[in-house]
C-alpha cells in the first residue's frame, strides 16, 4: 500500500481513534442514568463477581492474543504489516480476533463490576465497533493470505465457538 498521511485513514487509522474514544467512554463515562434505581442485592454482588472474572479472563485472552501475534505481526492498525504472517495457533485457534474478544469481555466485565447500566451499553457499542472493524481488517487479511477464507470457516470471529 502506498504511503499516505495518517489522517486519510488508508490503513484504518480512524478505527484506532474511535477505539480510544470508546475505551475512554467505558472507563470514564457515566456508569448509570441519574434517578435510575441501583442494582439490588444479591444481584449487584453477583454481577460484580462475574464482572471481575470476565475482566480477568478478557485480560488473559487479550494478552495471549498480543503475545501470540509476535513482533512481526503486531500493529495498532487493522491493515496488516507487509512482513506479517497468518497466525492460526494459540488463542487464534479459539477465535480469530482474541485481542478484540478479550477487550470486549473486559469491558463487559467492567460494566458488571461497577453495576453500570450505561457502561453495559458502552460495552455493547464496543462489541459492535469491533465487529465492524474486524470486517474491514479481515477483508485486508483475505487479500494478503490465500488460506484466510478457510480459517474463517473453521474459527469464529469474536466469541469463541459462538460468533
């Protein structure tokens, strides 16, 4: 791909900008609507416990995805690097986008942990965003790697064994 200014977004730079905004919204945005009743016990405590487990599992999955990519493949942009190779082992056997999956699980876990209705909505927005971003990324991967289509048939995109 010819070198173009980042602000033109030829390699998916605007996806990264939107991603940072959504992460900030999940962590720093208002967690609930004023006047909406708080989560009731024992559901609030249960949600917090499940949320903590999801944050830990999501963090582990995202970290495994980062490590599994290796230095030659790692980039913040969805456009694959010229020297990249197709990775289908490790966490990439479970899901095609383990970093995105881990971040989604982490955001959902955080929403449950803080008992935030709005934060649950932000986590859903993050899921939708990563679904859209991964579609573009996978088009580029399919152009680069002839066996990517077969990999897409074998492995789910964002939620292991489900989606």
